[in-house]
C-alpha cells in the first residue's frame, strides 16, 4: 500500500513537472518570436524611410569619411611639427656652441695681435 501511494505521488509530481515544462516551453517559443520581431524591427529601423533620410544618411557617411581624412592630416602635421621643433632645438644648440667657438677664436686672435 505504501509503495502504491508513493507511485501515485510520483505520478502526480511527474504530471506537475510536465505542466511546468509545457508552460516554460510555450513561454520560450513566445520569447523567441518576440526576439525575432525585435531583430526585424532593428534591421528595418536602420533603413532610410524616405529620399531625404537616405540623403541625410549619405551625407553623414561622407562627413564621417572626410572627418577621418582630416584627422589623419592633422596627425601627420602634428608629427611633422614635432620633428621640425626638434631640429630647431638642435640647430639652436649647435648655433650656441658655434658662437662659443667663434668667441674663443676671436679672443685668441685678439691676444695674438
């Protein structure tokens, strides 16, 4: 008798678990459908709806391309500027050394006269 009661309890539990599984399966399918709908909406949201939106999108892309080109030009100019400033500093340092040598030579010439 106890085994029969346990069997009935197990059958009841199995039925409850089957009902829960069915509900979860149905909910999972509904969520997948909603996800697919949202993906479709997202795909269509990026498409222009009119000629003016298409033109605006084209202009935006052109602006981004030109902006990128200008940024690359700016980066090149900054690098060139840094190199030229380094050359000016080196030349100034060399000029100071040359001036010192010239002063030294002029002092020697003056002593010899």
